[in-house]
């Protein structure tokens, strides 16, 4: 009997091990494409900046120039504390560190909530959790794969910096910082996926944590008396590490410790909840809310309202800060022409005046607004996959009618985001007596709408023909276009390469008049994409 029990126990352990291996393989298949993309972007951008350092910066960053940078609060707030800019590696960390950290953090948290709470909401964990694997072990395996993918991105960046000839200690520290930021927010996304019973709420909470961390870094770098805030932010801790300069280990240790705490908290939370449940569950006995449910457009508007508020808060806060920094930034660049030239090489020309400054930074507005449009159409694809639209389509409601309502309401949301950004930029400028008219601020913000609507059209096209890649395809005109624009300018690529980006055809309004022919061409392209997407959406089968 003892031998039989021992053999049975061995078979159970073997089956559990094989099941765990299968889960690891499944998670890798779910995340590998995005992991390879973010790894290529982080390593490639870092290598490109190092390679172009001599030609773009050279020996112009003397002691006086570095002192001027360090003393300007606007520079520190937007880009971080300028340290070791006379070193190619240090300059690369300063120019790309926060951007790449945000990229890895956003990818980590979005992927974490998608492959954990998203898969669980869709019912694909029911049988898995009913087997020999506990929810805790399933979550642990998902976290391990995500951590390995992000650590690989950091390792690839360190290797790229070493291959470009930068110092070993700085390259390794910078790669570890980027990897830990990504793992930190992946763990945060995994934790919120255990606390909240829906993917949308989990993602929103994790994004809010990232935004708070970025804001703490910006305030800590910009205001000397609040420098301690950097110790509360993963981005601030990465800044305090100072790769290629002091090479501090303590901030890196704190970042690693907080990441481990988040991972441990996520695993503990996973072990004390039901499948498809969460720690924070909305009350079941609330009064029914039927507002806006009487029509298809009303239903689309209701679905948009809460996400729009979150995006408006984030975008509005950033552009309010841009307005508040307008006077300091333009005065600095007007007195330091070399830095204005460097900014122009990075895609931000005309920063010496307030209108040129806001016109250049309004170009960045196309990225969050375009991604917002893509994410909203991706929500329709997710609802279809998770069968929430099945009963709706069983009613006398055609797919095209629902799609038109979603696209129209999303377009209104895109317009509102642009208007809010323009308004709060004007408020910020007015607070510091920077000369910017309200109509000029509004015109600069609205000027990016063609790119955002191009994202909306591309997302609809993907919904009709490649519904698994709606967010990626939809975000490509804005995020990919801006990256191409910056890389083409920095690397001195052929002019035709830069013209492939819609940003090369975007005039810096209000500093210059809008490029109306280019705007019309982008709007026509967006309409064509949307029409082709609607045709494909109407013809294909529903996803189950």
C-alpha cells in the first residue's frame, strides 16, 4: 500500500510539473511578439543615440552648458537630472532612460492584466484552476515569464550599449534599471489583476500607479525641496542610480526590493480569492443604472465615459505642466541656441518662443490620443472575443450600425481630449504669464487630430481583417510614426524615409499655419481605412 501511494504521489507531481511547463509555454506564446518588439526598440534606440552622439553633440557640452542644464527646473522636470552628459552613455541615459522605462512599464502592466485577469475573465482559467495547479502557481508562472522577458530586454540594452563602446558599469546598471522598472509595473499589473474583478479596473489602477510614479519623478527632479519624492518612484530611483556617473547601488537595491514586495503581494492575493473573483468587488445590490441604454449611440457613449475621464486626467495633467514650464523653458532655449538645435534634431524645432514651444510639444499629443482611439476599438474586439456582444447581435442591430456608433463616439472622445489638452496648456501659460492666446493653444491641440483619426481608421481596419492586432495596428501611425520621425532625424536618414512618418507632415501650430493638404490626405486615408475595416467586419465571422 505504501508503494502504491508513493507511486501515485510521484505521478501527481509529474503531472503537476508537466502542467506547469505547459502553462509556461502558453504564456510565452501569448507575450513573445510584444516582448521581441519592446526589446528591439529599447536596444535599438539606445544604440542609435550612442552612435550619433559625436555628430549631434560632440564637444559642445562644456562645463558652462552642463551647469546651465542642471540649473534649469524645466529641463530637469521634463527630462530628468542631467548627469554625465559629456559621456555618450550618460547622454543616452538622460535622453532615452525615462522614455524607455515608460515603454517597458506600460507594456509590462498591460500584458500582465491581459494574460492574467483578461484570460480569467474570458473563462479560460476555469478548467486550468480546477486541475492540480493552484491559482497562486498559475499567477506565479505568468509573472515569471513576464519578468524573464523584461529582464531580457534590459540585458539586450546593456549588451547594445557595451557593443557601442560605453563603460561596462554604466551599461549594466542602466540595463538593470530598465528591466526592473518593467518588472515592477508588470508585478503591479499582476497585483491589481488579483484585487479587481475586471480587466479594465485592474489596468486602470496599474496605469494610475505608473502615472503617479512618473509625476513623482518629475516633481522630485524639478523642485529641489521635494527631491525625496524620487525615492517613492521607480523612475526616480533609476535616476538616482546615475549610470555612467556615480553608479549608485542603493537606489537600485530599493527598486529591486519594492519589486519583490509587489510580486509577493500579488501571489498572496492570488491565493486568497475565488476564480473570476477579486478582493475589491463592487456591491451587488446597487440600484440599476440604465442611463444611455436606450440607443446604440447612447450605449457606445456610456462605454466610453469612464475610460475617457481617466485618459483626460492624465493627458490634461501633462499639458498643464507643459504650460506651467513654458516661460522657463523658452527663456533657457533662447539663451542657449546649441540646445535648441539639439532639440530640433530630436524632432522639437522652434522651442525658443512660447508658440513654438507648445507647437512642438503638441505633436506629442497625437501619441496618447491616437493610442486612446486604438484602445477603444480594441475594446470592441475584446467584447466580441469574450462573447459579450453575442446577444446584442442576436437583436435587430447590425454589426455596421454598432461599429459606426463606436467609431463616432470614439472620434468625439478624441476631439475632447485634444480640446482639454489645449485648454489646460493655455491655463498653465496664463498662470506664469507666458504669452499664449487661447485660440492659438486650441488650434495647436486640434492640429494633431488627423494623426489621431488615422490611428482610429487603422484600428477599424484591423478590427475587420486582423482583430487580434487592433491595438498594435491602430497605434502604429502615432507611436511608430513618431519613433520613425525621431530616428530618421537623428540618424540623418534619406529624406524619403522621414516622409513616411505622418509627423513629418505636421506643422507646428500655432507657431506656423497648419499643413492643410497633408491633413486632408491623412483624413482621406483614415476614412479609407475605416471603410475597408467596416467591409471586413461585416463579412467575417464573429470571434468566439
